[in-house]
C-alpha cells in the first residue's frame, strides 16, 4: 500500500524537489503551497512521471487553514504516513531595526506552522507509525547575524524535534530535522550578494557558502525515509551536496561549584590568568 506524504512549501526549491522525488518513489504526494498555479505545476509534473499527487493551497501560519488541509487529505487518502514541514519565509533585519511584523511573520510560518501541522496530523498516523521531518538551518544551530527571527524559529524547531522524538517513539513515529545547504530561491540572493562582496575584495569565496542543489537534499530525504530503524529519531542532519553531517545535542562543556570557581575555570579555559 502506497504511503502518503504531506509536504508544506512544496512548490519551489527543496520542497519541490522532495515532492518530485517522493512522487517517483511510490508515495502519494500532497503538495502544499500558497499559490494554486504553482501547486498545480508540481502536481502535474509528478503525474506526468506516473506518480500520484494532489495539491492543497493553505498558509501554514493559519491554524484553521491547516485543519482544513489535513481534513481534506484524510478524506482523500485515509491517513498520513509522512509530514515534511518545509514552508518558510525570510524578513532579514538587524534586531534594532526589525519590526514586530517581521519578527512575527517568520515565527508564524516556520515555528507555529510546524506545530499546527504536527498537532493536526498526529491523530491520523497509521498504527505502524511514520515520519515527521522539519527543515531547520545552521542559523538555528549556530546563529546568523541579521536573522534573529529566522534563527530563533529554526532553533525552536530543534526543541520540538528532541521533545517529540521522545514523546512519540512509543507510537513508532520518528521525528528528525534536516539542516540543508542548497541553492534555492530563498538562498540565492544571499549567496549572490556574498559572491559579489568577496569578489570586490579579491578574496576567495568561503567553502561554507559552496552549497549543493535542492535535489541533493531530496535524495537524502528519500534515503532517510527508507531506513527501517525505529530508533532513528531525534536527529539533526546537515546536508550539503553529497556531504551529510550529524549534529549532536548541546552538551555541558564544564561545571564548577559556585560562581567564583566557575569563572576561575572559565578564565583558565580562555587562557586568562
């Protein structure tokens, strides 16, 4: 029996590549986006390759819209085996100049949208379990200047992954996150700006920004979902081209008894007398 995968933000970039590759891998794909014409294009492309797909136009930052979308998917397919929350937006700005609307919009789509989708889908996973995949970012893992809203949202997803992986393991639902590095509509302006910046300085372009393609991320997603290990949960995977990295949870660096001893150890670690 074919599995059903609901992918948010599936009309462009990484989400689109995942939808197309799952469509050729035997999944019944539900393509979500906010523009019906783009949804129809992806659905049509999946069907042209012999896959099964349907589309649903909904803004994941609207909980009522998410409820209606999930209800429609269940009415058509009966259950949801895979949820991939890929929908995202950007409103980059230094903290001092960021508006309340720019802050809220990014958290609404990335973090609140993840919660709405997960919470509405959970009752409809089959008894055999399933998979939830969230798209995080190095911005959430290590911070990113000028992206306090995006960094906070993506870091919040890490807490969701670790909490829900433990909470849902008894239901055989795996919860993992991917930190992708890929050239997409969202990352292209940033990368092109940096390319110009380093070229103007006659400096080599940093390896960090030498990113792979959206299809590389999609291939990893297909491979991850194919893994049978039910304990493969609560993980954060970095994917850049063919390079895959496993990120670990933060771990204590050192501890001491009392503030005086702690800051003495702190200064010693930093080479201060």
